[in-house]
């Protein structure tokens, strides 16, 4: 039995347009210029207080920005152009892994639990994930607490756990928890950055990720 933990934004779902729009709305609400798109996406994966601290510094209006972001995110998510589509191949692979008797699925994300529940309901994944760790449950990535809690919940150890993510925060978190870090190149940090942060492998497609995981299950 192995535990395969997925990040959400930039790994399972393409949420970049919604994230950037919500950030811009939050900055407008506090009267500050919004960061560039690249800078906005560079902090995806961190919990909101840490993300806004990275963007405006610890002396900035972090609490207000986080509150306005949450409001804007929920409001804007209803707009068709800003919805969070799954990356190509994600639905098929998650379904295959869910059917495998040798796999437990998990989530570790900077999203709130409410945001994850919305996503799970939207894609019919109710009951598919044996453990869900969110920004409401643990310190922000790259702290390894989310993975420690996930492993404790399912009763597996680092040797039987993999972390799939698109950011250096995911890779550093995985290394801190001594689990296998696998990077995906379609998200918000470059393949080079993922490798430098400790990714054992970086894949370019969900088909490639599926092959890597199947090989892992055979060993």
C-alpha cells in the first residue's frame, strides 16, 4: 500500500486566472498596486498569510489582503472564464488510482478546507481521498506538518508515501517529511527550480506521471 499525496493549485487544477484575478481585487481593495502575474503565481502553494507576507512584507496589510482575497475568490469563481479546470489527464489518473487497491490518495494544499470541499464536490471525488490537509489544518508549506499528519491519518510511513506538486514548496515539504518528491512541469514553478528543490523526478504530462506511479507500484 502506498499513499500518493497531490497538491491542488497548479498540479490538479489550472487555477491561475482565478488566483490572479482574486489577488488583483484584494490589492485594489486595500489601495495598493497588484504584483505582476509572474509574481502573483510565484507564491501559489503557500497559505494566504504567508503568500501575502511574501508579496508585501510583514509590515504590510496581510490580514486585510487575505480577507479580501477570500471574498473575491468565492465571488469570482462563479464566472465561467475563471473556473478551475483540471489539467489534461488529471481526471483519468485520479480515477485509476482511486480504483487501485494498493493506493491511498491524499491532498496537501494551501487552499482552505472549504475550497477543497468545493473542488471535491465539483469533480465527484467525494470519499476518494483518505486524507486531506489544508491551510486550515497545519503550518504553511514548506513546513512538513501536512505530510506528517497525512501519514499519521492513514498509518503509513515516509517509505510508502509520495508527494506530487508543482512548486518548490511542495518539494521542500516532501524532503522535510522524508517522502518521495515528484514534480510536475505544467504548474507555477519551473522544472529546473523543482529539481533544485529536491524533486527526484519531474514529469511533463499526466500520462508520464501515470507511468512513473505504475512503476512505483510494481516495485
